[in-house]
C-alpha cells in the first residue's frame, strides 16, 4: 500500500468511529399512564370487551352504507389531502437520508476562442483556440456527532405521524359518512310517518266538518283540527330539505357534486338494524389503536430527535472534498493522465463563538419537546374521556329507546282496542283516528330515539379509533 495513503488510515478509522456517535437525548418512548383493565363507563348490557372490528359499519348489513364509505375512502378530498401530506413527508425523509451520503458533481466544457493576431506571438499557436475541460467534484460531510442522523430520525417520525394523521382522517370520514346516512334513513322514515299522520288528520278534519254540518260539533273543534293539520303540513318542506341536505353532504363526502347520489339514495329507506352486542376491547388497546394518540406520540419522538440535531451544532463539522479535473486543447487527449489535475481538501468548521445562538435554538427545541409531551398527555386523556363518555351515552340511549318502544307498543294496543270499541259501536271514528295519530306520534319518537342510538353507536366506534386502513 502507498505510504502516503497509510497516513490517512488512523484519520479514517477515527471518522468511522465518531460517525456512530449521536449527541442529544435518545427517545425511550412515552411516560407510563395508569390504566384500568376495563372502561369505567362500560354499560351493563349490549357492550363487552373483546376483539374489535375495524370495519364496524359492516355490522349494519347495509350494502348502500358499505358502498358510500368505500367511495369516500377513495375520493374524499380530506383523505386526498392527508395522502398528499404523507407523500410530502416521505419525500422529505428521502431528502434527509440523502444528506448522509457523499455528493458527486460532474461538469464539462468546450471553449473556442479567437485571439488577436498581435497577441499570439508564437505562430505555431492554433488560432482560433480550442480548450476541452471536464471534472468531478465530490464532497462528504462526516456526521461525527449525529446531527444528520437525528434529522433523519425526526423525519422518519414525522412520516409516521403523517401516516397516523391519514388514519385519523379515515376514522373521521367513515364516522361522518355513516352518521349522515343514518340521519338520512331516520329522516326518510319520519317523513313517511308524517305523511301517514297527515292523512289521518285530514280524515279527522273532514269528519269533524261533517259533524259540524249536522250540529254535532262546534266551530272551535274544526279550527283546532285545521290548525293542527296546517302545522303538520308545514313540517313537510323542512323535512324534505333536511333529506336533500343529507344527500348532498354524502355526495360531498364521496368527492361528488350535489345530486350525484340521488339515484342511489332514492326511495323510502328505513334505519338498518344495529348489532346486538359491541366489542370494545380495553383502554390499553384503545391507546395503541387510536391514530390521534399515535400521531401525538410520533410528534414527540420527532421533537426529541430535533433537540439532538441542534445539539450537534455545538460540535465541529468535518467535510471531505475532492476535485478531479482534465483539460486539453485536443478532444482526443483530454483524459490522458498528463492532463489530469486533482485536489483533496479536508475542511473543519466549528462555531466557537456565536453568542448563544445555538444554545437558544437548543432551548427552543427542548421547550417544543416539552410541549409535544404535554400534547401527548392531553391526547391520551381526551381519548380515554371520549371513549368512556361514548360508552355511557350509548348505554343510556339504549335504555331510552327501550322506553320509547314500550310507549309505542302501548299505543299499538290502544289502537287495537279502540278499533274493537268502534266495531262494537261504543266509540266514534274520530276516537279511532285520534288513537292512530297518538300511535304515529309514538312511532315518530321511537324513530328519533333509534336514530340517536345509531348515531351514538357511530360515535362510540369513532372514539375507539376504528375505521382506518393501513
């Protein structure tokens, strides 16, 4: 081996040894959080611990809902934005990784110049003059104290945070699509119920007018029924506008223009049946699964790595730079060894005196890391509060629905008994129609309660962090 090259072996070995060193704090994960084995607000029935279902909407067994969520996952603008941000973070990470590798630039030039005759002197000199030149410029900053590695570590954590942000958007969009679809079903069912109620009210109004003509009813009875009928009729436009609003919102969530889903959503639609039991897992699984908690944890990891990136600026940086060039006045001879020139320059850079600028940046990074840790704790507490609150609301709404179903069943029995009395001649037709109107009113409240329970079911699945796809 060349004796001159042997002199650089200790220096190269030292450089390789130092490149394994990274200053600044290492990330050891998040602080421990005291958790219970089960949720504190777990309802007594209808909910149990166990393996959760990521695509929870399949439990409704509704093909239209499945189709709507699939469209939204493919074409929703918010999901497209999150995907684009993920691509940005991946490209940024690739740039950070490339900073650790050597750089090599190549150049080439052809110069052709005509000199004045009086300046050539030597008559043998070619005029015009041709000059061929080519060269390679290489540089490599030795990552002695891990500044570039910390930047790559932060970039990788930011990419993983973007992945979690995309998953969190998917969770939100799936829940919003399901909520709007269930509200649409409930509104359509209520519209059909309202229309039936209007028919009964019209019949009651006509019968009362006939009784008034015979002197068996007074004008106040007619006016009361007329007002009741007009008030119910005034609800129709509002109900139809609400239905159209849900359709347009579902089209928007699917990345489509208003009215694009009218054919798919046309016709009377009833609320799909809900599953009899829900698996919710446990708090530990919840924190591991929720994308917003993962996003906050990855941002904490990135902030920790950024502290080390700034700490590395306190230490010296060594850059190896080499230049290899060839030049000749003849193109065929340009790469001859005699036309070669080279330069090797080890460069040392060290900010010895900066009046505290670097340390102020370190302090800013440390404060940002503390902020990220506090944000993570807040996200964890919010996730636990959200899940337990959703469980409580779902359990209470189940009881509310049972009560309204009991009322509806009682109204159905009254309707049957009143029809029997009418057939026996001991009740009037108006009594029958009034009982039917009461039954339809009870059905209206039951439909609203059933819709609210379905929405609480969706909110529960969202609070559990379900609905995202890798």
